[in-house]
C-alpha cells in the first residue's frame, strides 16, 4: 500500500510539474508553440499523404480515391507546414463572424424593442455593439486572439499544476498522520493512589 501511495505521489507531482512548465511555455511563447503544434500536425499529414500515394502507386489496381485522398492530404500538410498561422487563424475568424452576425441580429432586436416602447433598448444596443466589436477584433487580429487564448490555456495549466501540488502535499500529510495514529499503541492503565 505504501508503494502504491509513493507511485501515485510521484506521478501526481510529475504531472503537476509538467503542467506548470507547459503553462509557462504557452504564456512566454504562445506564437512559437502554435507554430510547433501546427508543424507537427502538418508533418503527420504529409506522412499520411505520402503513405496513401505510395499505396496507390504500388497497388496497380488501387482505388483512384486512395490516390486522390493521398494527394489532397499531402497538399494540405505542406500548406499547413508552410503557413501554420493561416490554419490557426481560421478559428478566430469563424468565431468573429459568428459574433458579428449575432451582434447585427441584436442591433435589429434593439431597434425593434425601441419601436415597441421598451425604455432600456439602448442597453441592448450597447451589448450588440460590443458583440460586433469583439467579432471584428477576432477577424482582424485572428493570430493575436489565438496567442491570447494560448496564454489563457497556459495560465490554466499553471493553476492546475500548482493546485495539484497542493492537493498531493495535503494528501501525503493526511496519509502520514493516519499511519502515525495507526501505529500508536493502546494500553490499559490503572490509577495508582
């Protein structure tokens, strides 16, 4: 049982330290981290594309679909490898478009609310304008938004690592106290006059 707790403790401490280190890396170098992740993904796609193409070429009776799929995967892999920021930037752009569209819909509802006599229609309008502004910001500064998101993830990982270390420390302390109490010797006593 003692070995089990030691193993769990070491695994938890190692995991916590890795989270903290990864969190610091994401906060300090978010752009570089994104590029590395994209290049690793791209390398995987390139290898998969080459394997599919090789399979198509070596199997003379192979399916045309295999060759086409291999070529497409290879091209996408090369594109991501050469332009990693373009694929990463698509995510905030899509989110930005959604925010902007919702903002425009909210502007329409604010105007309808004003026309219906709602006194605080202007609060709805302000909220709508903020949504549109966030949408435009995501579209215009897509890579910057991804960096910010990576830094947030880094901060979350640091928090997770520190909190895990705290939990492990408290758990180890509790287990040691329980072991000490279990080893305590119970004796009968007599009062002596």
